[in-house]
């Protein structure tokens, strides 16, 4: 499962999660820094990414268009980017279980 970190998440998270989520990146690193949510959604769909965001707009897009892509909504509060990356690492098994095995479209991570 490869993660696409939204613009509202630090690009410094990508190397921290890379060994747990191979192929993961952040939108700015892919040249999508100023892209609309819809453009990011389409890119993620086309390239098999799971979007990680703090922006509930992607939940709305999921409701409107369905999956793929799948969405992880970080609701971890005002944490550092290191803590947000660690939350993704710590919950990898749970996230994969919910998104892949149970085929959920979205998951909120607290």
C-alpha cells in the first residue's frame, strides 16, 4: 500500500514512512503542490495511491465518486510531522486490514 501525503502534510514524512509504505510520496514531491483536490484525487486514482490528509474534502470526494482511491483522514490533532508519520507506522497493520482486507473506502486515524 503506497501513500500519497496531501499538501497539508509535511514532505519530510515521506522518507520516514518509506520502509513501511514503499513507493509513498507527498503531492509537492510529485509536482502537484498547487493542484486542486479533484486533480489530486484523479492522480491518486490513476496511480493506485491511498490519500493521507487532514482535509475532510477528500472524504466528500470519496462519497461522491467512490473508490479508488482510498483515504486516510488523520485526526491526530496538532501534532508534529514526526508524530503524524509515527502514527501511520504504528497503525500500519490496522490501516491495511481496514482498507485492503475489509475494502473500506476511508478510515479516520486518531
